[in-house]
C-alpha cells in the first residue's frame, strides 16, 4: 500500500466551513456523473447552498472529465476560481489536476497505483486511498468495480469534509427506489471509502455543517426547466435534431409529457415530438405546426441556428410565431461542443438574409429558463414572430440551485390576435397583413377554421392584403410595419434587472445570461476593495428603453460576456445611442462557465491601470 | 401578377354536394408559360376537389419554390396555403399535419424542389408515412433559372442549347418505392382521365401518396432529344393500372371485365377500383412494382397506380396522437397547474 502521510501545512489550520470547492477529475464514461451528483445533492440536503459544474469532453468514453462542486454558505453559484480539494482519479489529467489545487489545498488520489510525480508540490496535502484495490476485493463484476470506485471516493470525501452519511444513505435509497438491490452494494462502496479515511486520516479543514438555506430551493438543469416551461406554456409540438448541449431539453419535454400529457381517458398523447432528419427540417416542422395554430418549438445549438436561418427569415417575413431554444456552445463551426459560450447573440439578433430582427430572451439560470420559456410562447404569438430563448451549456446542462418554481393558475396563454370562426363569420373580408389596430400587429387565422379565414402565406414579396407583389411601395409598407411591431415589443418584454450599489459611482457593469452569477459575486468582492459598480442585466432584445437610460448615467460601462467579439457590446452600440467608447468589453471565451475570480481581476486591472 | 382574378364566365355551371361549381375551386390566374404542363395539373386538381365534394377551406396547400410550387396559388383560392422555402415543403407539411390531421394536405413540388435541394425532406416524409398527397410536377429542368438540367433528367437527354446529360437520373417513383411509400403513382399532365382519379385516390389514401406527374416545360424542355417533351411522353407513355375513385355510399357503376378490377377500400372513405391494363401487374405487390419498373426501363414510361398499401400506420398513428387535433386541445388540459408544479418541485429537492 502506498499511503502518503498528510502534510502538515500552516494554512490548513484555518477551517473553511461551508465555503470551499471540491473538484473531481475522472475518465469519461465511468459513471462518475451520478456519483458526483450524489455528492453535491447530499450537501444540498444538509441545507447548505451548493452548485455543481460538469466540465465534460465531446466523447462517449475515455477522455478526461471534471466535476466541480462549490459549497457556498452565502449562496454564490459561479465558479470561485479556487480548488480546495481535488479528487484526482484520472492518470491522464493527473499532472494538470495537481497543478490546479489552490495553495493549502488537498489532493486525493487512488493509491492502488503509485504516481511518480506525487511530490510535485509541497504546498498542498496529498491523501492516498486504495480505491481500486478495495473495490476490486469487494466486487467481482468489472463494470461494478468501476462504478463502485466512484462511490468509494464519495464516501472518502464525505469523511474528509464531514458530510452526513445518513443523508447520503437516504439519497442512495431515493436514487435506487426502483432497483432496491443496488442500495446495498452502493452503500458498501461508500463505507469502504469513508472507513478508510476515518482509520488513516484526520478530517480536513473543510467542513460541511448543516444549515437551513436550501429548503425553498431545488437543484435543476436549465434544459429540464425550459422543458417544463414548454409543458406549462401549453406547447403541443416539438421537432428537433439531436445536438449537444440542447438534447436534454427535448429529453426533458418527452419525459414530462409522458408523465403529464398522456390522456387519462383515451391513453393518447396530447403532444407530438418528431425527431427530424436535420435542423432545416426541424424548424420547418415547427413552422408548419405554428401556422396551424399549435404552440411548438425546437431546441438546438449554434450550428442548428446556422442551418435554420433561411426558415427563420421566412417565419419573420411571413409572420409565423415560433420558439427556438439556442443552448449555446463554443463556436465557430463545430468548435468545442461540450463547452459553454455566449457566441450566438449577434446571430440570433439578426438571423437570416435580408432585413431581419428578432426577439431574444436571455435566461440567467434554470428558474428563468422555466419562466422565460413560457414568456417566449406568449411573445411569439403576440408579435407573430420567431422568439429565441438564448440559454447556454452552463445553464442548460448543469444543476443550479434556484428557488422553487411557481405557477399562477389564473395565467392564460397570450395567443395574440387570432380570429376564431365566430369572429370571422361577422367580418366582411379578412386580410392577413392589414394593420387594423395601428400597432403593427395584424390578425391571423388558423387554417381550416372558417372559409373566410383562408389566406396564402408566402415568403415572397406581399402586400398588406396578402397578395404577391413586386411593387416597391407595397413591399416596403409591409416590411416597415414588421419593424415597427418589433420595436413596439421592446418595453413589453421582460425588463432588465438593475442593482444599484447605493453610492455615487461613475462605473457600471452590464451583463447577460449565465455570466450574471459570476458578475454579481465579482461586484461584491470588488466592493471590499472600494471599487463600486452599479449593475444591469439584460433580459431581452430589442433592448428595453431603461437600458439606454441606465447607460447615460455612467462614464464607464463594463460589458461582461462570454465571447471573443463582445457581441452584446456590439448590439448595444448598434441598437442604442450609447457612445462606443463608454462600453468596455470584459470577455471570457474560454469555454468554461464564467468564473468570479477572472472577471473581478479583469475589471480591477482595468480600473487600476486607469488610476 | 398572380393576384389577378379570373373573370366570371358562367353562372350556370354544375354544382357539387357543397353547392359549389368548379370555379369555386380555382385560384388566381396562372403566370406560367402558355402550354405549361403544370397548368393542366392545376386544372386536374380543380376537377378532383370539385368531384370529391370537399369543402375548400378544409384543404391546406403546401409548396416549396419553383414553377410547380407557384401553382398552389392557382387552385383552391378558398383554402389556406403556404408557399415555403426551396425543398422544405415536406417539413412544414409534417408539422401542420401533426397538429391537425383533419385537413386535406396537398403538397405541390417539382423535380428540383423534391429531388435536388429537397431530396432529404422528401425521403424522410415518406419514412414517416405522412398523411398527405404529394405531387411532383416533373419536367426534368429548372425553368425559372432558364433551363439547367434537374436531377430527374435522363441520361442522354438533350438540353435546349445542346448540352447532353450524362449523370444518372433520380426516379421519384423508384425512390419512393424503395423508401417504403404507401401509395406510388405516375401520370402525365396530358392525361386528365388518368390523373384526376389518381389525385382523388391519393387524397383519400391514409399515408404518404406520391404522384410523379410528367409535366413538359414548353419553354426549356420540349424539343427533340428531350425525354420530358410532350412528343416523347405521348410516344412512350404506358398506362399500367387505371385507378377509379368511387366515393363512399356510391354504387360502382362501371362494368369491369371479370378478373380485371380490384377494389381497395380507402381508409379516409370511398373505394379505389383498379383496372389493369397490364394484366401481369398487381399494385398491392411491392416486388411486382419493382419488376414492372425494371422491365420497362429505357423503353416505356409506366404510368398509373404502381403501388398501394392501405395497411401501414401513418405518422399520427405512429405518434399516438389523439382524435382531437393537438391545435384544438384546451389549455386547461395542457397545463398541469400549480399544485402539480409543487409536487414536481419535490422531485428536485
């Protein structure tokens, strides 16, 4: 056995209670995701705020994968930038993992196999646990051994940080409710790791102590939350082509529908999901379903939006409502499919050839994925246009701790201006694109509803009466009305979130989407160093008038986003009257979920260079 | 342009069960070239819908881009229509049919729209057995862009300015058979007596009914050396099976010679009575359909109902969709409500 002695460092004497980071480096395809999820959820069940980030490869088996768990008594949900305990299970990434541990931190490894570079650092503690050896002795099946090794390190980490084993046990029982035979071996593996630590090591200066901060919260992935939003919005049709990281959205919709939408009386599905042959087809299907009056959507990622662009322009010009979920990943091209980015902001804003402008909603966490997906269906039908929900891999595929979702039973879907058979009976003649009310939004009908409601939808030039045209004035009249309709939506869409620092400052930060968690924490950290910022988070495009008014109050506005080109900044410059020089780009396009440390450092460096 | 209304000529035309004349099934005036095969197909649609006594507003016309796709504006002016993007009509039809299977879906496409840019969508709509009538107005040429070969151009066929095609053609009939289409027919725009009953049968078929209609382009592909010209088609045209559509509760009055007629009840109502002109062929036999096409290859153009299978489940059945169209289900039934949400939240805690 190759057990290392725990190094006694002076730093380790300061105990971190409910405020540290555990990172697990593992091999993809070894079932580590469920073990890591169990570890995170047990902390959550102890009432302690926690968040998990899965940093995984585009691979089925074999490449390195990491999982980062941040325990934060203050409820911060971004990556902090530190790693206090590294569980280094993967030989391939071992050197990298060793380097990543923060000074004073700890590295746990599988001491079944000795590692030559163990002594690469003397500022951290190293703990060896013979995980493979123990699980190989206890379990005979090869796959079981691999899975149980993961459970064993969960037990070891629990022992090292004081996670309540009874909480873990009840979670294991919940997890394997349907397969009770698996409870015993999983518990055995957990205890192997746990007992080895208690016998050979003392607990680390990292403690999980019970709190009461999570009872009103849930742990949920944004894609699952958005899927639930689609169910609550009354969507009945979804079409899609599988693409990471959006796939779990349709998986979620399917499983929620199987539970909630199978008709009790006749056993039929009150929903329909079609897996299309490609994204071009997926959006075509969604256009067909919406044209026929059913709320429908397609989830995809950047490459899918590129393919869908022609149809997006069609829906924009022919005024067919539809909802697109773009779960952004790293581009351009195939890019890094399992990494996160906000690189599709400009693409979504102006997707398709010709003059097109779209409505975008920007969720910042899974709760907003739920809420904004419902809002997206309302906006799409109210304005008869494509609406993007611009999420990303970090929000969509990681479990975030958010307040429980709520639903107001009096909420009815806003179907917009749809003439029913009775209304059509009364009118003289129906014209699809006539601006009857002067708000830029014409009336529409559902095909087959009534003979008077029949109309011809086309992406070719058309007059306000719906007929084909190549007449300049008639063409322009329709195109101008569509722009007016889009502009009118700005102040009706979700307003930006504004937090004032409470002191006079000439500096502000604007951000969008999943960056918000890191930005808010960075503002709090920088305040400790006397750097004060007011804050605004954009929730929708076209930009609410409050956004331009907000920017007028400051000399410097830092625009924090996750892409190379400062796409939100470009859009602000393009669509408001803000002077370009005021907007300072703060960009993290590493592909990793936004980190508090990096953002705080970039902004602080800028301010100090100025001073 | 295409919004020009046709003048009302005769108020005393025969009326069908809906009290409508054929004129009520027409659309705006065609803007295609005089003599275009597509206009004959448009006229066949008008006649077929009128004879079927369909309510015009219960039909939905869907098309892509090209001369053929324009024609959906020229018939059924009282139906909703959607002229989509190039090659993507099948996907729009798929979404529309999924949420309201009660309408009659008519897709009009061309050889460029279906066999080049839209080949993928055409193929996958067949695989889903989407319940629609899909008509390919096939002229072997790109007309709107002035005469390029399409993917259905035969080897050796000559373009207007002399170029000879050497690439293998895509035959939509054989392709559809291969992919498992449940209703496969071929016809000719010049033979309304064959085409009109085929359109009716295709509309009443439950599943994907494809009719490949040879429809000569008078401007770019009607010369000597073209295999899609009127002259060539008339010469090699070979009717194999004639399909008569007999509406529900109507007596079959035609006197068929014994052993020559096959009656197939249609899922959506009525019967199709098939008359064999080629005695060896049974259109319910998929292998026989392949053999027929193979045997006549290069010499004659087999037309009529090549293959039919009324037993296959359509897309709606495969997806277990309810009788009430998805677009007509009450929100109260679709939204699980606040109590259910509270319960669901427990599962995430």
